[in-house]
């Protein structure tokens, strides 16, 4: 019972979406610029279709070339990301080493300060 209600609800939603889309498309055609653009794009699509029918290998070669270029770019990006990650890890390790060095130096400076203070107190006696 619940499933049939859900199916009816989905059906109404889909029908509403389709009707709304159709009404929106029809209303948009009232605009002269939209009609011109639609006509221009449909003429381009026809030309592309006829060109493809005459010489499909031209387009398949172009698609292969584009795919290969995209694959090459993706590989370069992956390599760049690996290099960035490696550099980040090196910087992180260097930062940790520098922090340890600062902490050790801070301890040494405190020790020296204590000794200077002691020496000053001895001189004041």
C-alpha cells in the first residue's frame, strides 16, 4: 500500500517536472534572441551531423587526440601532486627539526642565564 502511494507521488512529481519544463521552454521561445540562438545552434548541429557522416574518422581521431591530451594532463597533475606532497612532508620534517633545535637552544640559553645570574650574585657578595 505504501509503495503504491510512493509510486503515485513520484509519478506526479515527474509529470510536474516535465510539464513545467515544457511550459518554460515554450515561454522562453517568445524571446526573439532565444529563437535566433536556437535556430543558430540547430543549424550548427545539422552541419556537425553532416560533417560527421561524411568523414567520421576525422572526429574519432580528434576525440582520441583530446582524450590522450587529457590523460597526459591528468598524469602531470598527479605527478605535481606527488611532488607537492613530498615537499610538504620535507617542510614538515624540517619544521619539526627546527622546533626541536629551538627548544634545545632555549634550554641552553636558560642554563647560561642562570649561570650568569649566579656569577653576578657572587660578585655582589
